């Protein structure tokens, strides 16, 4: 019999601590082994109890959750699920937490917390289960005299060479589709920051709830050479732009003459997800064919695997992140199992491999693995 997942809940609200402990203890495969109302108490509890996962509130007394997370991921890396508030500032702080190494987050409601958390119970425990098996990486130690937060921010990416002369011939007809889930915010950043400003249009589905993709897009836009934004229904998809599925909406593409056009809709979840990678990749297979490049990054589950195979069957060239660099090797594993991958690569090699294919042009022979 597998041992239970041992969880510590860290939150300054007694009500939230009680509710989360109750939700966790209802599960057959996990138990709440302790609760703490601030990070200093939590620090001692972690040393004493050695949990498998902690849930961590963002805003707390004595030391906020982000400072605590940064220290934790440098000194004693472990799986953390953030409990975020659904506000603009809460979304920005959550993006920072994912950058520091949190595995995932849950957005707690601003009002009706008791009912809201109970409605989110299945999501909360699913994310704890994923966190328990995720690969956790240690943050680099901040050099002396440098603020921890500043030191752990990603360094500016080296400037990739432009596609030099291919913009007219290739960028308007080519399209790049990216799918990701758990761990995907940082994986997407790694790919996009190493692509040039004259890249073909990029369409992205990252599993994320409403209210958080605006901050995610803004953060990427500040780091990338291309323009990064949330997708808007009916807009033309332009080279030099990356478009992110709005949280809680499906994102797909269609064609209008020679142009690709965004479709954003409120249809039911697919594979339990909304947005769904399956929806995006299926539309790319149907509308772009051999002009498409697919990228599957870290994530739990199988969303997008079947549609990625449809993309490959339609002539696309597909890159899949390898197990050693994934936070969770679920979606990439399923894509490989469905025969959807042309190359399986460590994350730092994905952008260079994509640029190599783009520079090779559409006449380059696809190497099938």
C-alpha cells in the first residue's frame, strides 16, 4: 500500500487552514500533517515533519509567501502549491511564485471562501497529487549583497539572430503552436525568450484559470523580443507576435484567405480543460498542415496528444520536451506514445531546434524519429 501524501498547510486564515485540512483529510491517499499561520512557524514544522507537499498562501504576516518561497527553494527545495487571491496583484505575485519554483497554484475566491474552496476541492487535491510527483529544482543562491528576488529572476536571453530575409517568404505562412500545463509558464518563457522578433506567429495554450493569463502575457511581453498578448476573437495572427489562450476560454485558429485568424470561445471543457491544448492543436492540423510546427511542453495528463498526432499526420514538424527537463512528464509522454513527436529534446534545445527548422525552410526533409 502506497504511503499517503503528507501535506502542511500554511495560511494566515484559520478558516482557510481548517477547510484545506478537511479537504485533504477526506482523500484516501493524503493527509494534512500540520497547519501554520505564518512562514516562520511553517519553517520549524517543515524541519520537524518533513512533508511531501506544502500549500502556501501568498500574503501573510511576518514574512510574505513569496519571500518564504524564495528561501525555501534555495535552501530546501520541495513541492509547493500556492494559494492565490483572484486579483490583479494576486495574479502578478502568482507568476512570480511560479518563476521561483512553485509547482502550481489555486485561485481562492475573494468572497464566499468556505463554499468556494469546497467547490475547488477536486482541483486542490489534484494539484497536490501532481506536486507530490513533480521534479523540483533548487534555486541558485543569491550572491552576497544582491536581493534574493532580483537574483532569482531569469537572466536576459541572448539575442537570437533574425530569420534574415525569410520574413516575407516564411513567417506569414508558417505558424508555431505550443501546449503546456504544470510547469509550463517557465518552460514557455524559456522557449519564447530565445526566439527572434521576426518569428512566425505563435499560438499558445497553457492550462490556466481566468484572471491570470493577462499577467502571464504581460510578463512574457516584457521579456521577449516579440509581442506577447492574450488572444482576441477575430484578430489576424501576425508574425512577430505570440498569442496566449485567455484563461477559462478555448483558443483555436481558422483561416481567412491567406491569413490565420484567432477563434476564442466559451465551449465546454475538453479533456477536463478550458483552455484545452487539444482544441488548439486540432485547429492547427486542419488549417495549417505542413506549415505548422508543434511544441509540447511539461504538463500533467494527456491533453493535446491525439491532436498533436493529427498535426504530424497533416505534415507539421513536432518538438516534444524530454523527461529530464519536465516538471511533470505527462503530456509530453502521451504525445510521444501517440507517435506525435519528430524530436524529443531537453528544454534549452527546443528553441534552437525550431530556429534550425525555420531557417531550413519548408523544403527541408523532415527527419522522423
